[in-house]
C-alpha cells in the first residue's frame, strides 16, 4: 500500500469499564487535508462595555438631629410653585382627567374611576383657604391611595405612572413648604393649626414619594 501524506487509522479502544462497545479515534499527521488551503477562522474581538459612571450623590444633611429640620430632595428640578398648585399639577387636580377607553375592561374602568375620585378630592383640598393638620393628613392618605391605584392600573407600564408621581411630588413639596413657613412664623405652636408633627409627617411622605419615583425611573430606563 502506498504511503500518502495523510494517514488515517481507525483505532478501536475497548475499555472494560466503559458503557458501549468502544471509541473510534482518527489519528493523522496534522495540518489540513491535501488540496485545502482554509485559513483558521478569525476570532471576533468583543469590545468591553465600560461600566456606567457612578451618579454623583446629592449632598446635604440627610439625617438631621431635630424633628422638622429640612431634608434634601433627590429631585431638585421638580420645584413647587409659589401659588396655584392646581395649574402646576393638572393630572392629580382633575384638570386633565383620566380617560376611559372603549376597550377598557370593567376592572380598568373601576381603577380609572378611583383615580378620578382622588383627583376630585385633591382639587377640592387644594382650594381650601384654611389648612390644618387634618387637611394635610387627608392629602397624604389620598396621595398614598392614588399611587396604589396607578400601580394597579399600569403594573407593567411604569412610564405612564411617572408623570402622575412627579405631580404628587410637586404637591407634597408645596405642602411641606407651606407648613414649614407656618411653623417658623408661629409664636404659639399650641394655637397654630399645624405644628412640627404635621411638618414631619409631610417630610416623611415626601421622602417616600421620592424613593418610589426613583425606583420607577430606574425601571423605565431598563
């Protein structure tokens, strides 16, 4: 038999402990078969994605020692107006009511009806001239329930919820500013319609709204 440049020998190796009859091995001298000039396939170079730059944290006294002391905001761009809160917040004040579509199921219509009721109540509260502790706590309760209804209505559409929550944050900042000014100017806290406890409740609520908004924005960015 002529000896060629390539030799292939089939070797059957039978192992006593192996399952099956054997393994066929092809042995050769190496290199491509005669007549082939294929070059090795180039290995693609995968560019490394640089990790995103860390967001610079907002500085300030986040853990003050005194109840009612100012706490920074995570959204300094969302500012409360000096007046006319309803105009600055058309969604939550009912000036831009949520629409019911013909394709909405009964469950969706119920949720939109609830959201509309929250807007009507917030609009009425915003029109009150006299604002005491009960007034602000009613707002906190209404806003908290509204956030829950929005989450139920759009569980997987966080981008639709964000504009509502931004308005709620503006409203909360507006209330917090008013109460802080009232507490600051009050000569007799016992005679004031609001006190430092009202202010602390509004600050806690505002921080919770900001935490929720931060989470929603992170989900929307994915």
